């Protein structure tokens, strides 16, 4: 996405993104960065639990579109499988 198309979209993030434009690469890499052996984890405080919720039901065509999107990103190396017990809804 170009700066012009982001501005034209009316996206409210445009002004903030332009303010910090120097931290964005000119071209988004096509693959994930090299594995440097660092694994990030969030440990819960002892005795605490997390809330397990499910995503709201979606029509089959939307589920297929989401699955196809992420499978394409996985094959391209943009995302990888998660072992997290948490999930987030998709929009």
C-alpha cells in the first residue's frame, strides 16, 4: 500500500504512520526474518488462569476465505503455525 492510497482511504492511522515514516521499510519483505533462536512467551502469574472463549460462528464461505488467505500466507512464509492456547477473532 502506498502513502497516497493510505491517505485516500481515509484511514485514521495515516497521520500517525506518516509521522513515523522513517521506521517503515520502503519495501515490505516477502518472507519472515531469519530465525535468531529467540522465542517470546508470556508467562501467567502463578495461580492465574486465562479466559477461554471461542470466535463467533462464521458462514462457511467466510471460513474458507480466511483459511485460504492464511494458507497462502503460510506457503509464502509470511506466517507460521502457532502453539498458543489463545486465539483472536478475525475481521
